[in-house]
C-alpha cells in the first residue's frame, strides 16, 4: 500500500529535455524509447544509433543535449505546492491504460488526488450546447456510476462534460478532468468554480506545459487522453460531425468500449449517437448497460465492507492494528479494504502507519 514513488527530479529533467527537443514529436519519441528504453538512454546514444530511428536533424538536436527551458523551472515551482505532481511516462502512478495507447503523453501534470488514476474509469462526453434533458441524463448517469465505483473522466467543457463532472462529485466517487490547456489555466472561464472543486475533490490532468492557453489543435490531443484513460466512452448527446464522435473513434482505435445514449429521431443532438449505435456502439438506457461491460468493479458486498472500515476509522487517525480490532476482521481483509479506500480517494496514509479519512 505504499504510495507510488514520484519520478525523481533528475529523471524528470530528461523527460522535459525529450519533450522539448526540436522536431522530435511523439511518434519519433516513442520509436526512440522502444529502441533505447529511457530518455537517459536516448541522450547517451550516439548520432549513428539515433539516426537509425529519426531524421538527421532530430538526431543532431538530441546529441546537442537540448538545454532545459524555463518550463522545467516553472514545473518545479508548481510541484512544490501540495497535491501537484508531474508524471513521466515511467512513473509508477502513470495511468496503466493510457500508457498502452499508441501515443501516450511523455509527461502528465496532475493536480488533486493521483490515486484516482488507478481506479476503474469511464469517460462521458457530449455536446457543449446540450439540452436540459441531456445535461440531466449525464448528471444522473455519472452520479450512479460514481456510486458503482467508477471514476468519471471528461474534458471540463460546457454542457455534457460539466454535467458529468458535477454528477460524479454528487455521488460517493470522484472525477478526472482532462484539460486542453496548461493545468494552471482555466477554460472555459464559466467552469472556473467547477475546476477548483475538481482540484480539491478529484483530479485535474494535462499534458501541456504550464501557461499553455487554449488552441483549436489542443482539444483532439486532449480527447485521446480522455478515451485512453477510460475503459469505455459514453456519448450522451452529439450532433452529426461532433467532436464527441472523434473521441468515440479514438476509443475504438484504443480498443475501448463505446456506448451511446439514444434520443428522438427528430433531435439534431441525437444524430451522432444514432450513428454510433448503427456503427456498433452499445445502446445505453440504464446504468447496468455500462456496469455489465466494465470489468473489475467492486461488488455491492465489497463496497459495503469498505464502508464499514471507513466507519470504523471515524474522523481521527487510526493505526492498522486498531482497525483490525475495531472491525474484528483479519489483517488481510482490512488491508484490502484500506487499499480500495485509498485508491478511491477516501483515506490517506499518514507517517507512522496511521490512516485518516479525507474530508470532502
């Protein structure tokens, strides 16, 4: 149950250098990582070895040991504040499913509770110009899925995204917002209060350097992370040609489940969902349509057991042995429930082997 060790500063320097190498890009970066294993291995390889995988200009840039720009110093200062981490691709806390996609980010900025990155996740996306019914559906499904032990992922946009985040926070679980800006920026500004709440009760995530402002090209990049983090994507409302359909397509490419919520045949915002269903997405009109397709969810009995351990913990720090006595259960049972609670963002480990409830 030890917390995953963060990427050491020296290793982060190499990741930042790799990220900032002129002309490299993710495709060449991943080819080099496949060949040399680590950023340090890449930078220690000679020009000839690098040239076998990348153009000459990129190989020369790597051999020149590109200097760190101010972005690294800014990231170090940002990380000095509580609840903030930068995860290199090799960080133990880096999301496993995201690491498996074709083009995972080399770096992830995370603010909030990184343990949520290890929980079962479902993405909910849809129109920014959602109907009142669409927002209500997104909120209700996110809240119910939160209660089923699923962390909800979305993109902090107006409409369906915001409703999904709010619904997840209204349930016993939490939510992850993937940003199309630097993690220190808020876009759109109308969601500033929601963004601040997610930073406190959930997790904000971005691959972009601090200070990066919104740009049209950032959002498809953000969308591949939304789908890559999750075991499936639920599209609630989407017009024909919607960006949500692009996210669903990325999910398919990543071997994720795609779910779509049907609507009126006369509603423009149902056209995209109906097209997804025709293309093989699972029609969803009940939460069970999703939970039966998502593996490894905690059973109701397991959630009840974890709740009993949380109740025994109370609101003051307690030791592992004390919890075993209070619950009259075996150490193995208590250990498994504490792990579930810790990953779910309900408790935290304190120095001295103590555990404490996280107040929301």
